[in-house]
C-alpha cells in the first residue's frame, strides 16, 4: 500500500471516530412544559425531543443550563414511547460561559443589524432636512424664471401653496422617521443590556444533567424530565365584591405566585397545589423517656431528644382520570372564557390554570384568576353599646360554589368602594363565615347608665347584706335615608360571680333576649346576652339590661373585664 492510500485510509478512520464521538453526547434544547407550584417549592416538567438514533446504540443526552435551586435527588424521567431506555442520570456543575456564548453571539448579530438600520434612517433624516431647507430657500425667491427651473407653477400664489404642501409632506415624513429612529434606539439599548447580562452570567455556576440512553428503535423519542426547585411559592388571595344593597356577594379567587428559582417560566402550563411536600410524609415517632439519678457533684450535660425525618415521595404526572373534578361543562352558547380547573384529591387540591402563562424569576408577585365563587349573604348590624357607639356592618356568607376556598387575605369592596382587608378561613361547599365590613353610619347608638348605686343595710338593720344595683340602656335609631330594613344584633354581658361571697341577680331585661340553644350556651359560659330584631328607616329601638350584686357589707366587689 502506497503512502497516499495509507493517508486517505487514516483520514477516513479519524473522521469516522470523530463522527462517532460527536454522536455519543447530544447537546439538546429543552423547554419547560408544566410547573406545579407548592408553598415553598415547584415541580418543573421539561420536555426534550431526542432525534432518531442507530438501533442498539448507547448515547448521552446533555441538558442545561439547569438552575442551582434544583434538588439533586428529585430528578426523574418519563418516556413517551419504547424507542429509548434511560439507563442513568448524572448531575454536573460547570460555569455558564459555554451555555451563554451562543445567546451572546445571536444577540450581537441582532445588534449589528439594528445599528445598520439606524445608519440608514439617520441618512434619510439628513436628506429630508436638506429637502426642507431647499424648499425654504425656494420660497424666498421671487424671480419667476428662477422658480420655473424648479418645476413650480407660474403664479406666485400657486407657487407658495405648492411649497407649503411640500413642506408639510416632508415634515410628516421627518416625524415618522424620528419615531422609527427612537424605536430602533430603544431596541438597541435593550439588546445591549441583555448582552451585558449574559456576559456577567458567563462565570456563574450552573447545573447540567446527563441522561444515559439506549436506542431500542430508530424512531424519534420524547423525554419528560421532572425535578423540584426551591424559591417558588404561591398563596391564595381574594377580591370580595358586595352589592350596595347587601343582597349578594361574589368572590374572585386569585392565586399569587412568586418565584426566584433561577429560571424563567415562559409559556408554561401552571398548576397551583395545596400539597406541602416540605413537611414530609411520616408522622413523628414516640420518644422513649429514661429517668436516671445523678450525683450532685457530677457536671450536668444537657441532652435533647431530637425527633425529625421525612419521606421523599415519587412525583408522577397526574392523569386526568384521578381525583374528583369539580368543574361543570359550560353551555354551548354563549362561549365562556376559559377558566381554571379545580381538581379535589381529598387531602389536596390542584388549580390548573387555563392556557399557557409566563412567570419571571424576579420574585415579583404574579396574580392569576382561579374563578369567581358565588356566596349567599346574610347582612346584619352588630352592636356592643358599652364598648362602642358604632354599629358595625357584618355579613354571614355561605359558600355555595363547587370548589374549595383556601384560607387567605381578602380585599373587600362594597359596590365601587374599597372598604379594607379581611381574611377567609378554609371553606368547602356549604361552609359559612363572618365578614366584617366596617361601620354603618346610618345607625345611631346612644349608651346610658340609668342606675349605679350601693345600698348598705344601715346601723339599725338586722341584716349585714349590701347591694349594688346597675341598669343600662342603649337607644338605637336608623336614619330615615337608609336603603331599607336592617337586621340588628346587640350583645352585652352580665357579670358572673367567681366567689361564693357575691351573688349576682339578673335585673330588668327588655326586650327579651334570644333564648335558642347557641345563645343559652353562650350565656351560661360567658354571661353574654343577645338581642335580635329588625329596624326600618326612621325607626327607634331601646334595649335595657341590668343586674344586682348582693354581698357582705364589709366587702367592696369590683367588676373586671376578662
């Protein structure tokens, strides 16, 4: 074999080896498809499409950059077909310069193109200004023969009108050109900022995942990669809107998402879950306690029994058939806007956002509408006359919707007016709660002490018992301009004796206090009496109550608030 053939054969062998080495590791792009956010964590689901490979070949798929917040032991893969078998995962750390260089080069090319467009526009701007100046110069000429050389009309008036029209045309063109220049300059600044950001991130450490694969067939395959990241959370919030006549309440349930995971979520399917994986799955263990005797001279060594631990669960993609779907199908007409789907799994609930959304990694709050929940409302005015001369508007609301309401803050609106912030407890269907809505200025409250005196037995009395008598009155009046009849609740306390040396006797009560089972239990436990009645605009009502204390004349009883 001559030298030429030997060199050719060697070159072919080197090329084949080089080609094989390049196919051994595939650097592929991936995209985030779905994100499930928990309180404190997020489950990321990425998709990577693996092109067809030789049957029976071993190769590695390299994915990156992945965020540093990713938990190393949480990476899992799912395959869409039997074309591939995943044989192992390896998580590596490296600097980001290789991963960011291509982005920087692409943005630099885009910047060059914008700068070329700016040069063209600035040249055009100069040309327009020259033409406008020429028109101004022509308007100064009065020589008809000179004007004719420029192709202007013969008459002076016609010539001036023509020049004005041309100037107006060029001024408009100059303004459009300036707008185009401003837009290009802003784009240029934005890209320069991005390039500087990419270059500043070049030395940051990132994570790269290597997936060892075996090709069982030559078909294209899809790998779904899931992993947990820290730095993400969500919490429920509500906008509560109450009609001005207090006959209805609607609740806009919102999910507020914040994330600093190190990667932007762009065009993802977003799911908000009430599961709390950070707490762990195992209950605490019961510790064994040991009693021992210690010599008084022995130094004391403090010991603590630590109880901890947690279980890592396997995170699998939830199928649509699992859980109990709480959505009802919308009617064919009209066509309703897409809304979040609520799926109740019994101990957790997922809210699946419609469509695809973006959530930046800047930690700013992103609010997503979950749904509007109708509530039944029973408004009332609540008064404690001895503590305040205000009537407080509140409403008992009953959850009549088809999805759970999580505990969270609520912004309260009465018609177009913002009243303030309250809170919701966890509410499932048919649960109820009280929303405090502030002061009703239409209901006037006047509190009076009618009697408060002590009666001692005197020197010639055979009894040594003294008494203190106290009587109170609350006068209520609903303004004539009120919207309509209102329900009023008044509550006051009668003292409960904590000593056998003081007896408490109920005095005058008018009107009769509520005597149902709940009210009687409250009266027995706390001494609270409750009155309920309706009032019409312009109507007045009075509530009277009192008590008498009996005790030995040498005592000085006091009534204290608890």
